[in-house]
């Protein structure tokens, strides 16, 4: 195995090992001597799952007030020798991640983030049953503690992802779930729950929240207090996630890509769940 691939393999193996033992990625970031190590994880055995919707003007739900999403063919192979579309969208159209500066002045923007900020251990919290009964459901501290009693402590610097069931509503009016006053009704985190995740280190300095809805906030909360709390330091938010059934409850990492715009508030993204060998949804 070439030196470069050996170092990368050892680094990825260390990351998964750190997650399994509750240690953070910082504890295994030094891989200078990885050439002598035997990597316990083969990169070709890692499993990737796509957690992103396809952006299609016919189905893409846009947050009220955001620019409309459009695609226009501006070059064709018969006429130009190549095919090209013009894309018009907001930075938070469809599946995307938000940078800390999206809600907090002076916090890092997309072009100021580090790769490590976009590759995080993930846990999935299934609240589909509660969200089905109450579209305005706000996850509580008790919900998080009950999850930990069953699955173990949420590791520090984690991406804490809510599976609300809204990913199945994508492309329909049921996704924004607007009432007669044009207010959004979607589940999210309660303010005390997010404060608890921050205060206990579970979101840490580089963690974040994820959801299959527009936002970690409950849709009716127009103060965006949860978002303001989440988007601090180097924490990010993954939003409008898809295919969460394929993401295991524990044991995976998430990798967020997408274009990096100068002074970007975040990025439309293809987000992958990275599963080590043997881990399944």
C-alpha cells in the first residue's frame, strides 16, 4: 500500500475507532507515524449512503421567501457540442449545510470552515411516531436521555440527526405543511434540548444538528433561537436530509460536500453517510 493511502486508511480507521470508544477525532488526528501502523479498516470496504434529495424544479420545496429554484438549458450537444444548464438557487436550496455565520455575525462562513468541520460522527434519533401525532413536536431533554439509555452516550462533537419522517414528504405540499396564515408546521429541537447538547459537550465545538426538515427549529418558531444556538463556533446544521432510513442509529459518520462560495452562508450539498464495515441501517 502506498504511503499516502496507508496514512489515509489509518486516519479513517482511527476516526471510526474514536467514535466507537467515545473519543473525538482530535484524539487521533496525528497520523504522521501511520506508515508503521496496520490499518484495521479497508477503505474499499466502507459503505456510502446518499442522504441528499435530487434538486428538480418540479419537486424541490423552497423555504418561504427563498429564491425559486430553476434550471435552464443553455447549451446542447447538437448546437454547441456540449450540454450545460444554468442553475438559479439559494445557498440553502434542497439538501444543504449551513455555516455558523448563517445566523451569527462574526462566526465562520463557508469559506472559513475546515474539512474536519464537515466530517462528523453521527447519531440518528427517530421521532417519526411523535412527529406524526404532532407536526409541531419539539424534542426534549428527556427524549435525548431516553435515547442514550438505549443506545449509549452521544459522543462529543457529534452530528445529532432527527429523523422526523419529513423526508418522505419531499416534493409535496405536506413538506412545508403551511397553514392558512402561511406558517410552517414541522418538528424540531426544543431550546432546552439544544442547550443541554451544547452544555454537556455532545455538540462540542465542531458538532451540529441534522434534520430531514427545513431547520432544526420547530417550524412555528420564527425567532430561530435553536439555529442561533447550533450555529456557533464551528458547528453546522445539515438540513433537508433524505434517505435517513439508510443511516444507522449509531456507528456512522456524515460527510458534507458542495460548492464553497466566498462568504457563503452554507452550501447546497451532496451529503453522504459513511458506514464502516459491518454497520448497517
